[in-house]
């Protein structure tokens, strides 16, 4: 039986190999994803910088064509923008109702 260490090293190798051969890009900023960002123990970083984005917005839809890699910061920024847009729409709706009441 292989030790956990050798299994981990093998996993690290394949992650690095996959990223270097497929050259995935962040869904949002379109820059190349780097294996150092994905696997913090290899690169020495504390936190990984990868996450998955569900293209259609349905987080229960885990089909491969609906999942794509993105930088954690880009993904977070995208969701903040969506939340901000939803808040603006709610404010417009409320003020529209108030203005309609005054006519």
C-alpha cells in the first residue's frame, strides 16, 4: 500500500500536469489559471485562488458544461455585482411604488 505522502505527491503531479497541458482560463478575467494558484501546498501560498463558477447561475446544476474555473477574487467580485444589481432593482421598485402613490 502506498503511503499518503506518495499519493499526495502523485495528486500534485497530475494537478500540475493537467493545468500546464490544458491551460485553463478564468471565466471572468480570461487570464491563464496557474497551478501555483490552485494547489497552495505546492506553491507555498496559504489559500488557493481557484473556484468553480456555475455559468447558468444554478449551483445545483453540476453538469461539466455548466462548471468552469475562475479565480476566487473574480468570482467573488461577480457575485458582489449581482447582489448590488439586485439591491438597486429593489430600491427602484420601492421608489417606483412610492412615486406612483403620490400621483
